[in-house]
């Protein structure tokens, strides 16, 4: 992180109280998707929040993926390609 970030967008895999506390201490807005648990599903407000987050994430993840493909930055090549390319 560059310490100039205003928000952190991430999937629910990064959702934890520890991460939330760290972001709060750094003054960074938590835009990590919420996740439901067994017998404790997401509320409607959390579902709406997740949709809002995924719309933003989709924009920059697609761009980032294209850079990885174009400049050979991927360790694991996308399906349908021969191999990833290493930068020497």
C-alpha cells in the first residue's frame, strides 16, 4: 500500500475483524465484500453493499488482467493460452 489509499476493495476472502481494525487505524475505508456464514446469511443491506463493491472491482480487475496478459506478468496463464511469459 502506498499510504495514499482512500478505500480498500477486496473479495470476502479478506473479510476479518483484524483487517477491518487495521484499515480503521490507517483511516482507509473498508470496501471488502461481506460474507455470510452457515445459518447466518447476509442481510439485504449487505447484499446491496456487495453488489456496489463488485461493480467497482470489476472495472479495475478487468483492466489489471489485461495488463497481466499483455505484458506477461501472470505466473498462471489464463485458460486457452499456451504459457505465461516471464519478464527477464
